[in-house]
């Protein structure tokens, strides 16, 4: 299994879309996030209602052919953190980041009632630390802004780091909504209308740094982002 963990609004869905285009992986979209949000998620043809059930179904899927999944850390996943086999043997855990001032503004535009923990960098860093400590290897980290500025270089470096072929053809795709993200469609409109890695087209009218609530979110999550960014792939 190849995992990509993302704080929300960090361009992870565009990366997921690229992985769909490759064609050499089965793909799974936000199984743990959907479980937390909806109380169940379909994995391997059946509804799963606990993290343990999701993990077992993912293992069964990956036994048949390589599996890529991406998920967001707007919630904390204790079952994942407690499963040492998943952290070490079953999956290679990788991470994508973006400056929290940008992710907070983007999240707030979709959900003005966003809560502090949902910004996701604290939970993302906890997973990063857990994977690092379990394996003794620093997990791969990519920056979402690097991805849209230098997609070829970032994707090639990522492929090299995780030991998969670099497929340039996958950097472009036909604009479409995907069944995989149908339950959270409103969060993925930019990717649904895209044909490759592009910067977000919408401008947000909120100043995160001076906002009385969002400014506190930024102050809380910025140190976790900076710790993750210290390990990002340089391209």
C-alpha cells in the first residue's frame, strides 16, 4: 500500500487524480475521513464501520494488486496510530503539505464553521512522527505549492523516493468528477474541472492572520507545518 496523508485543502485530491490516471494502482479516496464523517465507508465491496474493519479490508484489497489511498487529517485516527503493522509493513506513508494560512482560508470558504482541529496539521504531524518512529525512516513529504509550480520535478522525485515508475503521461487528465470522491463532491470542484496540476483559481476574502478566530488556528498549526516542511522533498 502507498498512503498519502494530507491536511485538508493541500492539493491532495489533484495528486489522487494523477494516481488514478497512472492506471497501475487500485485507488481509495479518504476511507478514514469518510468513516469519521458518515459512520461507514465502502471498502473492498462492503460497508465498513470501524477503523479495524477498514484496515482489514484495505489489506485484503492490497493483496490482489497495489493500492494507493489518500486521506485527510481533519480528524485523528486512533486505530491507525495503534496499528504498528500498518505503520511499518503494510503501507509506505507519505505526506503532502501546504502553508496553513492558505489551507485555512480555503477550508473557511467551503465551511465557515471549521473548528481548530479540522485544519489538520497537528494530527498530520502525529501520523508523521508515528510512521517515523515505527520504521526508523523519515517519511516522504511533498509541498502542494511545489507540486503546482513544478509538477514534473515533484512527481518524479516522489516516484523515485517511494520506488515506483515515473509516468509523465499521468500529469494530465480529462476534466471530470470521479465516483471516488462523490460523497464529498463540493470539496473537489477545482479538481473536477482541472486537466492537470494548477494553482487554486478562487481568491479568498478573509485575512487569516488578523481574523479573531482563524488567526488562532494559524498560530496553533503553524509549528506542526514547519516541522513537516523541514523534511519536504527539495526540487
